[in-house]
């Protein structure tokens, strides 16, 4: 649908009517040829911002998908990098792309790590967690980090109400709510359920010192606000 090597409309429909895990297992071989893969511009902007926050040894990509974020970790971490995802199909693709990384199949709401990492990142995954699930996600990342460790993820700012993007994301979320009300298993994927302010509140409650940084290379809205910000949460010593 998106390119000759991407999924067809029929394949996308089958995936959308599956569970999140099975849907991504099906999509995995063609995922990198869809707009759902985190753009290189966001990955590069995140790596640039992280490089100014200090030195890191071990790194964790939470909900690693096909491994795009592992390249960011490799650029800023001097030691072992690890990807975790609950889709076996996505991990298969990530392992092929990043053969030197370590991979663990697990639910991000119950991460099986204890003070292993200096840096954790996540790209494009928060929409798969309902607001009530964020505390468990953030608590698991907090547990996985060493004292002073950093958890970072980019968050797009809400597009202006007059923009096409505003109405597209609003319509998408509405369609997903209808789909999940009438079809099982649910497929959790929303664009508007993880505002920056709520993320910062939940990160603080999980034990982080949290802030957000502009990613200026990704541009600004007409009102001057950044199109994308990087949430930086540091585990208190």
C-alpha cells in the first residue's frame, strides 16, 4: 500500500483486526517499508540530544520493534545494547538488522531487568499503552536503570486545530475506539492519549526527575512551539 515492498491494503486490514502482538508479528517483514517506522530525522535528532547529556555504557530499547532505536543506542553507548519487544516477528527482523545486539522477548509492562542499564529509549510505542498502563511501564523502566540512569523518548507536540494532522489523528483515534468497542481482541494504538504533561507527571510518580527538551532540527509550528520534544527522565540516586 505504501510502497512496492510495503503491506497491501488487505494485509493491513487483517493486521488491524488482530491483537497488537499478532498484528505486529504479521506486519514485521514489511514494517520498515511503512510510515509507522520512526523517521530517520527523529532518530538523528534524539541521538544528537542524548550525546550532550553525558556518557552511557549499557542501553535498552523498550518496544524495539525492528531495531531502529538500537542504532541510536549504538551511537551513544559504549557497552552492550539490548532490545525488548513482545512480538517475536519484530525481534526476528531486529536481530537481522542488529546482529550484535541482545534481544529479550517480554511485555514492556513487566520488564525483566533490575538495575542493568545506564540509558533506556523508546520510539513510537507509547500509543500502544493506555493511560492506566503507563505507571507499570515507567516503573519497569525505572527498575531496569541504574541510579542516575536516563530514560528518553521523543513526543510530538499536538498539531494546531487548523491543521490536517489534527483532524487525521483525531479521526484515527475515534476509529480505533469504535473498532475496540465492537471487535475482540483489542488493538491498542492511539495518537492522542499520551500528552507531554501527563507523561511528566507519571514519570515523576515513578521516581524520575523528568523534563523535556526541544528538538529544534525537527522544526516548529507557526506559533513557534517545537514540533517534537525529547522527554528526559533521570532515575534519582
